[in-house]
């Protein structure tokens, strides 16, 4: 048992990196080799900087220090150290190339999040989620029932849509439903993160991990669906524990509801079209999904332009043209006003022009076209910058040489099952797609059952921490102050129990693959 913990601690550190050195190795033999700095002082200092910054991010609620500040600071210092060492060896261009590779990965994620949140904010502005909230409340569901409904919706949506978009979509619904119950919002957000990650782990196109394994050819298309039951177990176990901590009461019934504003259904359709565009860019054109999302953003911009050019119908007043033939009122605008019965009063109201202008202004405020750039300005920038710090910092740890160390520790002298479980735990600290890409690059000689296991663990392991997946990071920004790193950490033991239960279910049901 002590040996297991030794390997676990080692793997937690060595797998905290994206695949930057892989890109360097694939660039060709002409590229100068990178330096192995894992045994030097720079490697130790980089790990300490990352650990301290991560700790400060965890205690953000106690220190009231924004989590992005220490993380971005640590990431910057790590790359300053790396660049200094490489400059002394006369190969500074290597460090610059590696940093740009990391920055490219973050830029893709940032653009994806920006477009997704812009669409979701547009739908919120058009009262789409308010209408969905009204529909759910009209069914008289309790908070506990809503907890399960939103969880299963997230699970199945994420099997065809990425976990980030699914989490943001369901998060908007949860925040609207739980206006009077912060505990419901917190636990439901945790449940949605678990469900989003689990739902994408059994579908070949549901998550980046399964997509990478499928494209590599180590697991056939149909065999991925053997992970459906283990993924459901991963969701059900922690949800069953959290169920008893959800309030038993029901949300307050609504006496009246806000109707969906003009353009709501069109924006929903454009969002679906944007997701389809993003998937086509990745699967058929081999372009980053962010490129498809940016094209989808133009759909919304053109529709916003249309709504500005074709204003809402305002039939509450009727304005006649200026009557230039009236002697006493040649320069006075004649406005015919309707009374309560709809009849024209027939008298000239000299204050009518000002009344009409005020009336138009009020109508425009009610149904004002959606401004995309205004929504972008209101994004949760602290969370986005924190994620930048994490990706850049672990990119530096990768470039220092921890990928080579990981390949030596994992799958060599360790049981593949233990190694795959450790890979899943490591995915709680860094993006699961990066972890899976690293495993595929190591190309271990393992059975198909083990490949399915690492696909499962890398997919659902990110649920152990709020920052372990893009879904958790996105929800922290969306439900700021209610769903936090600390609130998620409190339920990590329950999530870990579901993690281990899903592994056991995989061995029980899919033993034929080993």
C-alpha cells in the first residue's frame, strides 16, 4: 500500500502538463532537442510555484484574493525561469515556440467559451431560460426532482455535445430555478459537472478523450457504448448521496411569467446550428472547434443586425403626418390620440411629440435587440484568466520534462489498472484531453479493456475538482459565489466513490475486453 501511494503522488505531479513536448517531438529531427530540467533547481522551483498558486486559489473565499492573480503570476514566473535557462544555452527560440503552443491551446478554449457564453446570455436576454423555468415549475416538481431531472438532461446532452456547452446550458436553467435556494444551485451545479463529464465518456464524439481514442483506432466505434452503464454509475452514486441534502420543499409557484421576447426561438436555432458547425469543423475539416464557434458567432451578429433594422411592432399609438395646410398649426405636429375605447379624440395635443418619444424609448427598453459585445464585456474574466494561468503553468511543467518522466513511471513496472486509475486522478488537475493525448503518445501495450478503462477514468476523473474540466470552470464563472472551488471540494469524497464504483462496474460488465 505505501508503494501505491508513492506512485500516486509521483503521477499527480508528472501528469500535470499539456502535450507541448509532443508537438516539439513531432516537428521533425531538425528541431533542437529540449532540455530535461526535472532534476535541476528550476524544476523544483516550478513545482513549488505551481503548488503555492494552486493553494491560494483553493482558499480564495478565506483570503478574498482573486484566484487568477496568484495563478497568472506563478505561470509567468515559471516561463521566465524556463526562458532564462534556454537563453543561456543559446536556444531561446525553443522556449518561445513552446509557449506559443500553450497559448494557442488556451486561445482555442477561450474563444469557445466566449461564443458559448455569448449565446447563453443572448438566450437569457430573450427570456428563454425564464420560459423553461416556468415550464418546469408548472409541473410542480420539488427541488429534489429538479436535481435529478437537470442531472440526467446534462448526461444525455453531453453525449452529443461537449461538456462545457452542456454545463453552461444547464447551469443557466439551474440558476433560474434556484433563485430562492442557494443550496439547490450549489449541489445541482456539482451534479451537472459530474453528469456532463460522465455523459461524454461513453460516446465516441461526446468528448475530446473519446474522440482521440476513436481516431487513434485503439477502440472500435461500437465498443465505446459499453461504458454507458459505468458512466451512469459514476453519475448516480454521488447524486444519490447529495440527494438527501437537497431541500425537500418545492419552488414557489409563479403568479405570472415573463413571455419570451422577440427572436428567442431564432437564437435557440442559431445556437444549435453553431454547435453543428463546430462539430463539422472538427470532424470533417480537421479544424479547431473554436473556428466553427466563431463562425457561429457571426450568425448571431447578423441576426442582431436584423433586429435593429426591423424594430418591434408598436401599435399602441398612431402618429399622423404634419398637417401643413392648417393655418394656425403650420409648424405644429398633429398627433391623433386614441382613447380607452379606441376612438380618435380629434384634438391636437401639443405635448404629444414628447410623449411619443418617451413611449418609443420605453418600448425599446422592453424589447431592445441583443448586443453581443456588451455581453462579451460582462464575461467572468477572473475565471477565464485563472484558467489561462493553469494551462500556461502546466505547459511550463510539461516543457521542463515531466512528460518523459511520466512515460517511465506509468505503464512500466506498474499494473495497467493502477496506472489508468492514476491517469484519471491526474485529470482532476489538468484538462482530460491533454492527459489522453499524453497516454496515446506513450502508446502503452495494453488490452482494449484497459483502453476503455483509461477512456472512462480520464473522462470522469475531471469531476473530482471544480477545475478538473472546462465544465467546472465555466460553471464557477456562471454561478459565481454560489458554486465555487471550495463548495465542490466538500463533495469530492462522494464523487470519488462514484469514480471507483464506475471502475468496478466496468470490470464487472466488460471483462470480455481484457
